[in-house]
C-alpha cells in the first residue's frame, strides 16, 4: 500500500482483493493490464468516503448497505470502459432501421406503444441513436407512447447523457444530413442534441449484475427491444448467462435482443430464436401465437420515402465462441473470439462476379437459404473437384449455426483445394463451435501458415491461446495482428471479414491486449 491516496499503489494482495470485490459487485473483470485504472478508482473512493486507508475502504466496500454502495459508486467511472459513438456498428443499425424497428412498429400499430431498453448505454449515444431512428420511421410519433430507457452503472456517464452535449469523436459514423438535422453546433468541438430527441429518452442507473430486474419499478419489464452491445465481453460466462436470461424475462413474446459482435457463444442464447440479417445475428424471444399480418395501411416510412439513415456498408461478422479450459483463478481468462460468417456482399469469398455461384449465394443474402443450398449442392455435384461451391455451402451452414454440416462441406472444399487459406479458417470456426479446441487451433495455424498476412487467422489463434491460459502466445498473436494492420486505412475491408474493417479489428485487438494479462 502507499502512504497516501495521491500516490497510491496497490500491493499484489490488495490488487487481488479489490478486483475480487469489483467482480462481486459489478461482474467486471479487471486484468493485470488495468491495475492503474483500479488504483485510480480506489483513490477516488478514498477521497469521497474519507476512509483512513485502503484497508478501511475495503471494509467499507464489503458492507452490503448504502455506505458500501456509495463507496463503490465512486470507483465506477475509473473501472468502466465508456467507448461508444452514434450509430455504432453499421450492419446492426441498418438491421434495426430496416427490419427490427419497422416490424415492431407494425406489431404495435393498434396500441401505439413501444418500449426499448438500451442496457449499459454509457454516455447515451446508443439510446439517442435509437430515438433518431424512431423519429425518422414514425411520421405520427406524437400519437405514440414511445419509451426509450437508457441504463448504466456509471453515474458520470449518465450525467453526460443527460446534457445531450457531444464532441466530434461521437460522430464518426453519422451521416452529415443526420448531423445537420438533429444537432446544433455550439463551438468548434461541441454539438447539442435536438431537444425533441432528448425528450424521447429516459436515463437511470442500473447494475446488470444486480438481481433487481426485470421490474416495473426500474422500468425494465415488458420490453419490445433490448440492446446491450459491447459490454458482456467484460463479464465471466456465468454472469453473462444470468444477464442474458434476465433480458429474456424482460422481453415480451416476440421481443428482440441485440448484442455486440464480440459477445459470447450461441449456447448462452439457447432460450432465444436466432435471426440472421445481413452482417449481423440478433436474437428473439419466441412468440406464443402467430404474428399478425402486416397492415396495408402502414404509416411506417419506407426506404423509398426517405433515404436510409445508415449508409449500407459491407456486412461485419459475428463473434465466435471459445470453449473454456480451467486456468488459475487469480487470473481471469480474457475473451478473444474469431469472427463468424453471417453473409453479406463479400461473404462469398473468391467467386467470379455474375457467375452461377455468386447468383446462388445471392439467394441466401435475400433470405432464400433453401433455394441457395439446393443450387449450390447441384453445382457441387456438377463440378466435384471445384472447392468453391462446398466452401459457400459451409459459409451458409455456419451462418445458420449448423456447424456439423458446415464442417462436412468445408472438409470437401479443403480436399479439393488444400491450400485455400479461407477454407482452413472457416474449418477452425466450425470445429471450435463444436468444442474441438485442438483441431480449431490447428486449422487457424494452417490458415496463417498459408498466408502469414491473414489477420483474422492470427486473431482467432489469439482467442484460443487466451482461453487456454497461454497469455504470452495470445499477446504475440495479437501483436502480429496489430503489426499487419498498422498503416492501413481504418475503413479498409479485411479479406474474409464480411465487412469487418481495419479500424474495427484494431479496436478489438486493443481491447483484448488489455484483457490478456
């Protein structure tokens, strides 16, 4: 321990017990690389509470009453990661704009009531983005009862959200016309959100690890849509399962759950129906009765009436799950996952433009998976030595979470073209999802052996190393990815990334380097 709060340095023992209490209270894992953040949080709590030293503060934090909660609240801003911006993740926002929200609006046409929860909303960019989408989709919004509820554990982030004031960094994926319509420039660096959008969103503090939801008291029940992106990766799998199950109870029948691309295994979401949209996978609570047909008198604005808010971009893949192996309890296992194919304009791999293979895969992109599979199976039979049709079939089956069938087709593709980098990568995804860790690592290694510049292969290997406690090897693989991406334009698309950009993968690498200690 240090002598004073100003120059506080936690001893190894204090670091372990403080991060244990953070895990207990908030579910957040603090890796060794974030020791300075935890120390900053302890300093803040010492100043707020007036505790004599770290030992006294720890005893206070261990209390279950309001004093302990207040002490922990002072730590929260330092230990949470509040990286967000408006309309983050274009494929997901596009799916919300063109599929999910229009369907919800039609389903609620009679009651004119819509309830949306943005969980772990940070400084408010996400729920305000949803509010803008609703404003553009509902020309008669003044006749609707629309609730958008943003919650977060960090009170300072919520205070910023309440102000509706944002800097340039929050607008890096906002079309200029949207920025002009919904924001007013205050000075060179600050913009103010339109009051009509601010009034659509309610903010409150909520800890996702607490068991006090769903509940009418904190407005987390009977939700049509729950959005919780890029936060579950900071929790252990057991905590994630409890949170995802509680989201299920928060949703009405037919309600939607949207999580981040780097979130956990499909097994976590076993209670949900899996829905594929271009570039993303979302989840839905099953209906108990058939959905009502769409009304021909709908007043939902169509894309022809108003240009889409989210400019289409090549789709991004969904994160891959990684089976766990036991590791030392004092060092939490980091979450690093390869990226699952989910379709999209670049998902077809090395296929000639305009040919029968691309035409067949385009059917899958338009939602006609059965017809696409039939055509590709026929093409595979007609050209038994061509690897491309089996490869595309494997992509489709992997996107539909049918990994045994994906493995069968990718094995045929590899048999026909043993040196296909992308095929070995896809095989790694398929077998890893089935729990065969060593085979998956071998496949990812083959992919980077065939092409050392294949960044996604290195990233996937890093995930397996991290999950099996091989931190040094994981860091080495992540460093390789960082080196491969260095100097490339942030918006450049990655081979086999299905729309994943250099910039987004760099963000993921930075995050995982912090988590892998």
